[in-house]
C-alpha cells in the first residue's frame, strides 16, 4: 500500500521546515548531553543524537517506552510480547528472544545501569531526559552499542524539598498513579529522591473463549531511590536503587489479525528486577578527576504463550503452550580518569580520558514446551574486560580532532541439557576518529569515522537441523557528516546528519522450522547466522522553530536505505542480495506544535509516521505504512495541572510484529500480525509541591 496523501504531505512539510536559513543567533542551547565522557551542550555534540526532554514526556507516561523513543529519526520498535520493547536503530537491533542467548545491538542505560537485556525496566515517570545516540558508540559503551545507545536520566536529588503527585485514568480501564519526593536529609551534604509509579490497563484484546478483556493486560510497578552524598568539595558519591515488577499478560495473536483471541491458556510477559549502582566522582587534583561506577542487577523473567491460539481442539486438533523462564544477572565496574581544563596536555590543547571496564553477565533458561518430554535448560555466561581512551585535540582555533579506542576481550561459556557445550574467547576493537569545526557556541560542523562491534555467539539448534551452530562477530564501519546550527536570531534550531555504514559478518535473526507429526504443523526455533556484507546510508534531521513566546513548531525526519550486499540464508538456501533487513523503514517522521494560549492553557499535537518494512529476515511479508495523530490539551492553575490526552485519534490500524507460517489452520501458510494500539484517551491530574 502506498503512503497516503496526508503522509506524503507531512514528509514534504518536514523537509520544507528544515530549510537552512542563516541569521544572527541570540539564544544558546540549554540541553546538555550526559552520555559521553564529558557532558556537552546538544548544539556542540558531534554525533547524531535526539533528546526527549521532560516537556515532551510528561503527557506520555503511560505509553510504551519503545514507542516513545521510536518517534525519533531512524528508530523503530517491535513487539511480539505484551507491548513493544525491542528497539532498532538504522535497521539494526533484535526483534525478540526465544532459546538463543542474545547480545543486544542497542544499549539501554538508565542512570548508569545497563538494562540492555531487560528492556521492560524503562519507565517514563520522573525522567529528566532520554538521549538517543545513533551509530556505533564503541569507545564509550563497547559491545552493546553497535547500532547506538538509549541513555535515560531520571531527576537528580536537590536541596529543594518538594515532590510531584500524578494520577491517570483512561479507556480500556487504564489507571496509573505516581509520586516523586525530593527530600534533602542534610542540606548541601546528603540529598535524596524517591519515586514510585504504578501503571495498569486491561489492554486491547478481547478473549472470546474465556469471555475476558484483560488477557493482554498491563500491570507495571517501578520504584527508584537516589542518594547523593557530598563528601567534600571535591568528592561526591551517588547511590541509586531501582525495583521493577512487571506482571503483564500476553495474548496478542489470532487467526484473523484482529484484537480478539480464542486462547484457552493466555501467556505472560513478566519481569522482576532489582538493580543498584554506586558512582563516585573524586577530584584527585585540579588537573583531573576519577569516576568510579559499580552496578549490579538481577532479573527473573517469564515469556509464555498459547501456541495454538485457540482452545486447542477447534482446528488442528492439537493443544500446545510454550514458556521461557530466564534468570539474568549482571555486574559492571567502570573506572576512568578524566582531565579537567588545567590538566590538558601539549600546552593546553588536548583533553584526555583513560579507563578500564569489567563485566560479568549470566542468563539461565528453563523452557517448558508441550512437545518436549523434559524441560530444556541452558546456561550462558559472558565475561568482558576492556581498556579505552580518548583524546580531544584542539589542532587550530575552532578545530577539534577527536580520537578514541577501545580494546575488549569477550569470553563466553554455554551448556545445556542436551549435552551441548560451547566456549569462546574473542578480542574486539572499536573506536572513532572525528574532525569538528566549532564556528560558534551554537554552530558546529563535524565528520566522524567510527567502528563498532557485536560479539559472536551460539545457536542451540539440534544436530539433525544440519545448520551451523556458531555465528561470528559483526563489525560496522560508519561515517557521520553533520551540522548543528541556530538561525533567525535564535528562533530556529537545526540538526542535520548524513551517514553511511558497511557491515561485515552481519548477524541476521531468523528462524528454522521442521514438521511436527503430532500437530500436523511446523515447529519453530529462532536462529542467528551471518550475512557476509551489508550497507546502509541515509539522513537524520531535527528542527525546532520558535515562532513566538507562545508557539513552538517542531519536525524530524529519518531516511534510511539499508540492504544486504551478500545474503545467503542457510535455513532455506535462498539468496536475497539487495534485500532490506527487517525493521528498516525507508522513512519516518514526526511533525507537530506546542501552543500556549490564554495564559493557563497549552495545546500539543503531532503526527508520527513511518514507511513499510519487512517484518522478518525469514520471509518477505511487509508492514503497511502508517501515520498516527496524537494530541493533548492542558490547563494549569498554580501547582496543579490537568491534561486531557488522546493517541492514535483516527484509530488507524497498524502492526508491530508479523510472522508468516502454518499454524494448523485451513488457510495454511499465512501472515499473522500483532496490532498496534487503537484509539486511546485519558485524563491526567498532577500536583507539584
């Protein structure tokens, strides 16, 4: 299906709004990026990055995290679970997980804790800002950042006592409540902040067999605590604790691709996580400081579903469920020395960073599947040791040369209940070299050449499959060419980035199937292999135009051309050179406005759209292009705020996951899709004190 006239018009407006207009700037960029070794203003950040701040988040707290992040250029998401939780950047990223241990392509960092393998931990309540960094971030983050990094910063403790209360009600029995408290214990010495947020909904599925409308429900609780101890004028210690308790249902697929279900045994999508982080910032000398970060997380997860989608006996005469129980643990240590202004080398021209990193990660699986005589069990352990460094060299007035390097050793051990044992050690190299021209405090031109990597791994496939079990490390060479500018006396802020990348031994997620004589249908297992080469290129554009003190216009655009240069699929023996990888829409955009009127009223609206893309690398079915219209109107009175909001106001049908196979129904092989959220609306009341 071709994009609608409305969709094409929105793309055109986004491009026109992004036209470069030159004038004297009078405003400076207040947004600060904290994901790199040094905090930097957004306008002076030489990478493709989008920032979603509090002003864009406060009316979206009940939305899925992945879908909110997916409104930024060239960022997509997929579901296949209770809600969208897997993120792809520039067509790179996982779409789900079954038996195979997975190393993520997109890193997710929340207050310094790595949640890349447990994405349901991300909540939007009490969040200061979300930073979306596109392209390999190998120097800073290593193996989990081949495609990019999502860095989430929640609000920090301050000296000012106060808090925030918030409650939401909406259709589909949506109800949410949150409270954040900022409580200084000892002024200027010991500060604290605590928050808790509960979000519940019946979901959008009606189960006609069980006569229930809550089998795909949302039930999420997140709690955070932060302590900041100002030990002295040159030493600060931050302690963070996070608890996540997710008890979502999973009942999303049916024969007719609607929001109904006939499952007699609906599944679950649950996660219980406890995580703690300790960060010490110590000014050893006036020339440099030391940052020590330690974090630990432990998660128990269940992912289960009714495989036949029915009561088991209406169609194929078989009944089956599949359950994956995982326990994941991770421990990280990062120690770095960072130079200050007086510590620059070579006559004050070169800022430097040097660091060391250590990580332990484990993932134990128990799979309970109807067609297994005993549960399948596997044990996966990974250990990583890395050293890294970066030099920021002022080679001439306004000119900066940036060089970064990371050397990492990655060790893995795998064993399972079918007597399969696997272990490996890899030496990995990532880094970047970039040239920056800082024309002014708000205008920057840059060219960056970077290398990212993603460790190889192992597929627990049966010997009878005849498929290679080992897949190799993927490497990515990437070029970014960008300009950040402020024009029209500070009214227009523009960020444009062009990119080009070459992928070698590209890791491709697909599946293999074999006939199950008991069910008369196919049995599926996930599978990862290496495509020899791949290429992508495109652009990312973000524009904010301050029309006057009451009206802000904003637009963003992502264009992406991604393809396999050499693609041989060992599962089915097909060659698909030139085909696009899954989850790689050719375009996506967001365009909207933020309008203040009558002193106390605020109206926000946006249209978010994306083009068609392949659901999977294992079949050729595609999604439909779509555009979603969202809006909210807010009334403010003193410390009170009341928001009436609506999402997908035109009730557009769109898909967030797609499978193509024979599930035993009369129609044989067919496309089965998970539907995106329908029209939702609600009311949020909040109070600041």
